[in-house]
C-alpha cells in the first residue's frame, strides 16, 4: 500500500517525502538520480522491494530538489 506523501520546507521549496512502517531502525533511502516517489509504487518490483525494507526498518524516501513532486513557493 502506498504511504501518504507529505512535504517538508527546504528554503524556497517544499520537498515531497514518504514515511512508512514502524520498524526498530530508521532508514533514509535516496532513490535514483531523478525521483518521483509516488511513481515508485506503480512499479510492482519496486513496490515489493520497498515493502521488504519496511519489514525491518522505518523507511523515509524523498524526492530531491528539482525533481518529482517538489513544489516551489509562489
């Protein structure tokens, strides 16, 4: 199941991130050169892999500045 996308302010942009699971360890995972965190869940192999990470850790994934769901302040 795809987690809720949230936004964190970073300077003049809002960076999209997802936090899922409640495992005993924290894992911040940077996905690829260009990212779009909601699209990762559309690819079954990638979604299964993220679900497997969530079996042992609380996982945070995010879009890098200038890619994916990053929004700029108007």
